C-alpha cells in the first residue's frame, strides 16, 4: 500500500471511530430493532462455532456495548473474557453493563497485546469496519495462540438475486430512514455502504489465508445476509 493510500485509510478509520462514538447511546436499541431482534441468535451461533473450551482466554474484539461478551458468559461461564474496542463511548457502556470484565481501548490495526495471548478471538459486526483488512487479520493472527481459533461474525451481501433485491430495498432505503429517525442518518447510510464494499466470499477467504490462517470455514445465515467465518492458527 502506498503512503497516500495508507493515510487515506487511517483517516477513514478515524471517521468510523468518531461515528461509533456518536451512536453509542442508541446502538443497543437500534441494533435489536433493525435486525428484527435476530442479532443475539447470530451471536450465539458464532460462539458455538468458536468452540470455546473450559478456561479459554477469549478476546472479544470490537466488543461495542458488550452483547457478544454477555452471550459468551452465558454459554461459557468459566471462560476468561477480555473486551476491546476503539470507541471509548461504546466501551463505557460495556463497562457499565459488565463491570468485572477487563476492557481495553484498542484498534484492530494495532492491537496492544503480546503475540500468542488468546485461545479464542471473536469479532461480531466489527471486521467490516476495519479499513485495512489484511493488516487487521494479521493482528488477529498474531495475538492468537498456535492452535487457537478466530470467529468473525459479519453482515454480508446475499448472493441469491431475489434475496439480494429485497435486501437492497431494506438496506439502502428503509434502514437509513429508520436509523435517521432515532440516531445519525449518516451512520445508518454508512452501514449498507460498508456491507456492499465487503469482499466477496472468495476474496475474503484469500485475505484470511494470506494472513496465515488454516481450516477456514464459512457458515451463511439468512440467505447469506450474515456470514460466520471460523479459522485456526
Ligand atoms: C457494529 S458494532 C458491533 C459491536 C458488538 N460486537 C456487537 O456485537 O454488537 C462495531 C464495533 O466495532 C468497533 N470497531 C470498528 N472498527 C474498529 C477497529 N479498527 N478497531 C477496534 N474496534 C473497531 C466499533 O467501535 C464498534 O463498537
């Protein structure tokens, strides 16, 4: 990547950070509303695929307001969980909800953790926002122990034409409208844009492979509108 491209990506990442700081207080309410309250079900699915073992050290990256952590705690009360996010406003909300968990302000492009620290890393609806995805994946790889697992849950674009058509209407028009009524219209316009820009399945697999991961598996939910990627170091 050239110097100019790298500066542009850093600026874009700053804008994303600012946007999440601005919508933090409305995030939980809108998340449930706009996903028809299916989001927790998707998180539970991802956690099952992460195959967390007793006493595993788990990092939930891009933890936002802590919904993924709550679900991990329910399924694996003995897991040692850490939360990290680059939006301090999101982290404040998680901290209020889940005080006992250690939270760190951290950017996925440059994680403040030593190599081979965690047994599992989960990331729900956060990877789409990482502007330099190759860099982000190499950081995920670095902080995971050999034999450890990473599980990324993300909104993706359905590949079936009919589903894609309805999805486009909902995502491009209805969602920014509803989001705008309660929160920042700009943020809820950014959401479909980021999904449409997300790499296609074969590009996504290549990026993950290039970071060094093996045994890469994908699970599609809701006709491909949601994808869980699981990979091993
Ligand atoms: C859509 S929210 C998801 C929050 C939570 N994981 C959930 O399941 O509801 C995306 C989160 O990713 C965080 N995020 C985006 N880019 C990030 C980055 N580069 N490093 C760390 N966190 C990031 C945002 O601050 C935000 O809290």
